C-alpha cells in the first residue's frame, strides 16, 4: 500500500490482509467502483481551497487527492509521470489541466500519453515547442523527448536537429488575456525530408513519437525507470527482458508492466527492513492518510517546499532526484516540523492534559501511542529504543509526585511524535 500508494489506515490494512495479495493488487490496479475520493472536501483555516487563484492551493488540491483517493495507484502514477514529464513555471490552469491529463493516462498507453504531452499547452510553452517553426526550429522538446522522456541514450545531435524540424508546426495563440491555446499550422511545419534515428521520410510530430518509441532503447529505458520507482532491489537481466517483452507485446501499455512489478518477489524482499526513502509528498500524504487527518492547513505548502518537493514545481525538466537525496539536515528539520504541526491543535493526535494512564508499563505506553497514530510500521530496534525512553519518564520523580500525570502526558506526546517522525517513518 505504501509502494503503490500512500499507505493505509489500520482498518484498510486489516481488510486487505484478509482479502489477500491478489485481491489487493486487483483493487490497486483496477479500482473497486464507487467514488474516487472519500471524506469531506478540504478546507483550511481561511476557507475552501481555490487551486486556480490562491498561491499554493494547487499543491494542496493534489495533496488532498493523495490523502482521500480510492485509486491510490493512479494517484501514485500521476506523481511518477509529473516527475517524468517535469513541467514548471506555467500558469496554474495549464498545470492543473496537464495534471488531469497525466491522471487520465496514468495506467494507460505510453504512446497515447506521449502524444498528449507533446500537444499539452503547459509543456509546449515550457520547452518552447510552440515557438518552433520551419524557419527557426527549436531543439528543446526534441532533445528532452529523446534524453529524458523516451530513450536516455542511443541518439545523436543530428537526430535531435532532424526531430526538431519534424516537430515544427505548433503555434501559440495570444490575446489580451495572455495565452489563448495552441493550434497546429501546416504553414509553420517543415515538410522536407528528415532522417531520424535511421528512418528517412517527410516526418511530422506523430512520426517522431512513433520512431522514438520503436527504437530498441526505449522499452528498456522506461522499464528501468518504472522499476526503480517501485523497487529498490536491482533489476536483474531476466526480469528486465520479461518486462520489456510484456511492454512491447502489449503495444506500450503501462498497466501490465506495473502489475508485473507490483507482484514481483523483489518488491517484498525486505519487509522487515524497508529501504526506499519516502519522497516528501509520499511522506506527508501518507502520514495524513494513515492517521485519518485531512488537508486542513495551508502551511503544508511551505513545509513541502522546505522538504524539497513542492507539487507542480519540480526543480527542472529533469524532475527531482529521488532516494536518499531527499534526506538532508534541512529537509529532515522540515519533516520533523510537519509532524509537530499535526499535534498543534486539538485534533485526533493531540493528548489532552490528564488523559494518559500513569500506571502502565513502558511496553504498553509504546503500544498505546502506536495505536493512536495509525499503527505505522515499526522496527524492533525502534520499539526497543522507545520502550527504553518510556522507562525513564519518571526516573527523577517520587511515586507521590504530582508531576507524574504531566510527565505521562508528555511521554505519550513524545512517543506519538517519534513514531511519525523517527527514522522508520521515512522508509517504506
């Protein structure tokens, strides 16, 4: 549930544990009917979200989808494609439209998705495709289509130049209100012969996509990226070959490949010691989802920025750097602070004064705190460390000291916080 989504509440874990692995994967891959989102719509202290007009509310809108979605794998794949086809610095309505496009095709067909992205308004403006004409072909999109989106390697500078010629013809329309959309204008397109990756012809933008995806490097390149998104174990040659065969035989279908990856034994190899670092969005959305807390504050925007992953604002066209790179002294401070915000108000994680039993064992104190924060995964080393900490809570107080109740409440708050902010909480 963490690798293919954003964690799960204890009742969801119990449900899918009883249902079994196959049923769980079936639900993740195909959905179970019913609404896409469950629970009340988000509302911050200032009022309802306004993703188009309020700064940062676009990110809160998407964070809310991650928290309330009943299609968590679709939402997780939308995040994958947002990083893969990284776009930034465009008007919010254009970015939201692109996001809906990525979600629509998240588990669909990669060729269809690539065509949709090639004609996408946010992408066309970001990589100057809408400024590329037969008189002055712009190479930005052609280069990234090969280097970042489809191939990785196996192309030459001449291939980029020729593909840029084939991609000419898109023309932005501007009005008093700014950008008004784009259209394909044949008069702006270079109709001459081009040679792209060894294929000669009077290619246009559709031909470029067909040629690039048919290249021998495409399938292994995309398979490698999908595998690394879900599994930290190295991709062995036989598994890679099988996934490539599935992808090619299904004519660029994404879902069969993801299904194979999610069912692979290597994904389940280290259940007792998970080693994939949660990205900031996965960490925060998962914490909210597993604890049953909605998106109720606008401060998540700047906290995500401080953690290093603000939605709709990747650092460059190359996207974010994943894995241990997410963890630094500054980003960890912001992760810790984000958990602190969950305890600021009288919400479900708060510990009212006088509410904690005093005469319970350190072991029971840890178990009680663990249950209160959604029963997150906890290693044996962490459990032992928390029990040891809990055992010292009253070491400087007499049995009759009135401060024991206050100390018990403080212990409970500390245990709850550390279960959500300690080392285990950042891995899945």
